[in-house]
C-alpha cells in the first residue's frame, strides 16, 4: 500500500534503551538547586508525609535554607563538563551505544532535572523506537528511586497516543555480573593504594526506617550486595548509610557516625566504597570523599581512600552490556 503524501513521516522501527538516573541541578547555583530540590522533594515516593503537612515545611524552611548549602557542596565537585552524575551517565550511554551499534538506540535521562524522561521518550518515539527497555541505574530497588522512575515513564506514556512495547531492567544488587564487576573494581582500587586498609566500608544512601517497615526491599538489597561482595573479596565489608534528611529515624549505622567512631576502635586505615550508586555524584564525591575523609582524619584516622563507582569504566560498561543484552533477548536479531 502506498502511503499518501499527507501522511506524517514514519521512522524505521528501532529498539531503544533508556538509561535512567536520579538527577542533578543544571548548575551549582542557588536558583537551579532550589528548582531541583523542589521537584525532588515534592515527589510523594521520596517524601511520604502528607502534602498538607510537608509542603509548608518544604517551602517555608527547606527551600529557604538548603539550596545555598547544597549549591556550595555542588561547587566542590562540579566539572568543566557539568555535574559528575550527568557526565558519567552520558558517558555510560555513549560507551554502550558503541558496544551495541546501530541495532539499538541508547539514550539517557534523569528523573529530576535534565534531560527529562519526557524529553527523551519523545526523542525515542521520533527516532522510531517501538520497543524500549527502561533501565534504571540503581543496583538496589527502592520506591524512592526505581519506583518513582517507572511512575514517571507511565505518566509520560499515558499522555501519548503512541505506546511502545516496554521492558524494565530489574534490580541487579545480587546479580553475579554486578558482584564480579564490583570485586574487580575494588581489587584494582586497593592495589593502587599506598596503604593497606584495615576496613572496607560500604556506604549506601539511607532511607527512613519507615520505608523498610512498610515493605520496601532496599535495606535487604544493600545488605545482600555487601555480603556477596564480602564473600567474593574474601574479607569483611562493613555497611553504613549516608545522607539522612529530617528528624525521622533513618537506616543505621550512619556513615558519618561510623567514620568518627572507627579510630576509637583503633582502626586508622580505611577504604570506602559506594556500591549503591552506578555513577559518582554529590553524595560520593562531596559527602564521602571530602567531608567523610575530614571526619575520619579529625577523629584520629591516618589513611583514608574513597574508591570510585563503576562509572563508565570498561568493567562497568561490560557489566551493563551483559545485563542489558539479557533483557533485550528476543528483541535483538540473532547474532
């Protein structure tokens, strides 16, 4: 059948993969940080307090004080190319595109900030993607990360008359490919250090204890990642949780308190890893690598090292290629 001249152009059918990460402000300045925090902290998946209680607190207190502090923190780690989280996620997409070639379109988006999920799904639609794998880059599942990303995908697609076939990348906290990649990365990092750490501390982003009690599997996923990594390395890996916000009880032990207490246990040399993040960001580079080191050294520590996330390393990209290829089975043409 011949398509009439008035018919809109139709792009050739393609398979798409949308990498999805949490988000970052557009610049390390108070205004952009305030916009980012307002979007982030207004998400009901992130802050589960009823809006009529939370919104006055957010607008009158949090958004009048926190943006300036956060902007200063971002300034400590911002690069010439932009936010480390954006730069790394972009580089991961580029590296995976090179691995998969023309048979798959690899794109990336942020749940909060830019590029938005809505913008990139529209772009994938225009490029002809009628089968899309949504790939949240969170090894451990939480409603406040993976869950809200899927919510946003559903919201965006719900406004479209075009609906692609969808698949979603499951949590990979205990996937052998992920544990092997962590093991290789940690061992390489340890070999490059000028000292031998007495302790490896795995710092994960914290969550309110209430989320655990309500059934969110995040805490269990974190503990399993650390246990499997410990077994793979053949040495103990301690677990702590960072980035508490507000007065509610959060997952413990807290990373800052742990770093302050370790020298009192006569542990003076440590290496810190962040296996809950796929890419280095404010929480790893400023909170752990800078402020965490200061806390540990002030408490009497002598040697501190932060070992980077997998980021866009060959090890990390090979791991992601393995996971994505598995989920794309049946869509990709036979080799």
